[in-house]
C-alpha cells in the first residue's frame, strides 16, 4: 500500500512530454507567419490548431503511461 | 434594432423551457440530502468522469468565451488566438496539481481552496485573503455571463428600447437561474451542462462548416482579413513586443483558470482524483473547439457584418461583442439562429450557476463559519449558502442593469490579476508546506496591490510594458505580478521563520492525504 502511494505521488519522466507540448506554442516567432498555408488557412492558425491535437495525444500518452 | 425574430425567439424559448425543467428535476439526480453543504454545493462529490467533463467544460467555455474570443479576433485579430496556447497549457496544470488537491479535500472534508489553505497553513487570515479574492474575482465574472445573455436577447430584436421592459427578458432568465440553483444546487448546472455542450458543439461545427462554404472557402475568408490583423506584429529590436504579450497572456490565463472558485467547485465535485486525471487527458477535445470559435471572428470580418445597416444598432449597443450574433443572423436560417442563441444563453446560465454556488460555498465556509457563527448545524450551513447564492446573483444582475458593461469587463480583467495571487498558497501548497504563512500573505498583498496599480496605470488593459534597461517587455500583468509574489514568498519565508519566536502553525493534513 505504502509503496503504490509513493509510486503514484512521485515524479515520472513522462511528464517531460508536458514540457514539450508547452514548448510547441510558447515561442511565437516560430509560428508567426502566413506560409505555408493549408487549404487557405495561414500557418499561424493551422499550426496552433495542430498543436492542440498533438497536445491531446501527448497528454493521453502521459495518462496511460503513469496510471496503473 | 429591427423587429422581433419570432422563429428564432420561439426556438430559444422552447430550449430555455426545457433546461428550466431539467434544472429543477436535477434535484432528484443521484439524490442526496440537499440540507448538507457538500451535497448542495458539490453534488455530493459523486460525479464520474463524463459529468465532470461537461461540468469543467461548462466552466471553461462560457457564453462570454463564445462571444468575447471571436469578438477579440474580429476587433484585434491574431492576438485573440492566444486562447489556443492557453488551452494547451491548462491541462498539464490540471493533471499535475488537482488530483492531489481533490484527494486532500476529500479526506479532510474541504469544499473550497480557502478550506485547504486554512488546514494546510493554519492561518485564518491567509485563508480569509484567499476567500475574499475568490469572491471578488467571481462577481464580475457572473455579471459578464449575464452580458452574454443580454447580447443574444438583443440580437433577437427583443428589448432594444431602454427601461424596464427592455430589461425584462434578462430578469426572467435571472429568476430561472436563481430558482433552480437554489433548489437543486450543483446538480442543476451539471445536468444542464450536457445540453449546453451538445448545443454549442452543433453551433460551432455548423458555423465552421457552413460559413466557409457560403463565403467561398478559407482562402477567401483570410484574404478579407486586413494584413495587420492576420499575424502578430513583429517586434522591434529593443522589445519583445506582441510575442511576449502573446505568450505571457497564455501562461497567466492558464495558471489563473483553475484558481477561480468555480473551476475548483467543478473539480471537487468529481467522484475521485482519478476522474480528474482522466479529464485532463480527454478535455483537450474542447480546446480544438475554442480555436474554431476564434476563427468565427474572422468569418464575421469576411462576411462584412460590421458594415451591414441592419446590424449597425447592435454594434453600437454591444460593440465587437455583437460580431458573433450578427454573423449568425446573417448566415443561418432563423430556426438555427434560435438554436445557436440558446446555446449561448444556456452557456451563460451554467457557469453563472456554478460561480454563484462557488461564491456561496466560500462565504459560508470561510467567512461566516470562520468569523461569525462557528458552530452552525449542517442545515443552517446549507441554508446560508443557498441565500448567499441568491444575493451574489442579484448583485450581478443589478450591476449589469445599472453599470456600463465596460466596467464588468474591466473588473473581470482585474479579477484575473487578483485570483492568480492565490497560486503560491493553493497550487504550490498542494506540493509543499515549506512556505511561511505570513510570507504567503505578504506576497499575496503586494502582488494584488502592484497588479491593480499596473492595470490602472495602463488604463485597464491586460498587458504592462515592463522596462528593463533599454528593453521593453510588454506582458500580461497577472504573470508579472505572480513572479513578484513568488519572489517575495521565497525571500520572506526564511526571514519570517528566523524572526518568529512563535511556533509555526500546525499543518492538519498529512502526506498520505494527497494520494488516492
């Protein structure tokens, strides 16, 4: 019992995926441009919407990797 | 404004009637003794993953979001898209911090953040500061939800002229809201949130599919957006310009979100810490929608609704907040306008109900019980909360009826700056008891005063141009003042600990409380 508690509360390297997903969107110079456009949507917009989907996948990965 | 849109109004009223019935019927849902505060104010902590999903979603994506984010895109352009990084940042926070907070609150019977801080740091004045901040930050937020209802009611051609008759629809909506919250507690918004989400999803997807088709594709829409609105302005050599503002707005808003009492109420009503973690994994589904909603602001630009004579009166009365309703009126058939407006109207009632319950919980537990009547019976406590929820909503209504909307928006901006100052005690407190309680209080006070001053100096706009040497770093005031707050707490903790001859107040929580 005490062991599983410690395991659940502790640090997991999987959390680094959270850092990755934050890094994707916290540096605006990287995506503040219009080209390449996607179906007429400027890069700035479709990139960030794509980042949402990537973040959702990464969060789910962390969830499954850290739950028992 | 033009005449009444009867088809839209009928659909709107029918849907409103349905959720009114649902709100009252919810009292019997997963039945509990509503004379106990945790039953009335937290739904008995019995909501599973799905209901929690709707409830937290109801907190996050309010009517005001639905109106204001596209309005910002309509008026200011690319900067409105900071809402997307913001929603990406909130889920790691939810994932890492809040299952632990849920566990300790469940084990110790806490129902507010202030309860937790009182137990963790043993300082009633710190707990009072947390409770007051929550109350003051929530009130203008409730008022803004009523603005959302006001805009769609106005857009259907009801009211328009000033005076009591014009305000009547809003007053009716308010009475409905107040009555079902009083009688059903948190169960009412939880059940209505499901209807609300279905409607909002239908509306958002309809808008994103139908409007680009009508306007001739995304390429055409974006080419109608003026160049200076399409992207963030590239900063000059001695400033971080729009980039820094964009990133700090996202970070600050994300950190503030779950500190709001209504967010916490949604979180604490979950049936387990596990349900919250699962939600952090599945809630990003909502974020995508928020991005789509922001695009609707550009649709409104492309559709040229700002220049159409039939919408001139609406824009005059509600400003850019009228962009979304105008677009819907312009492109949707009347019956679907009714659906979309009902989505916005109901999208206002859900968070407004949760907010008023959260405020009621705070007052009842952390002010009344702590400072006025120390030993209420369960029934007295629950009754007090029900009354407070009414008073809080009445305050919001009076505010909206008699004070210019702009004040509510500005107060809500200040609310974000205030609520983030509770982060060290609440979010970091979940992980560590290292901080000195008085250091936390000083950090909170200085952060609050500095943030308010900076916002006032900037004429109540969200960003402050921090000047260091020859460089300027424009950024979200809430973010800067949180850093100031944290630095103070870290520096003052050892100082106060060394000065204090009095022993540190006891931490009534134990390490095991934070785990399932």
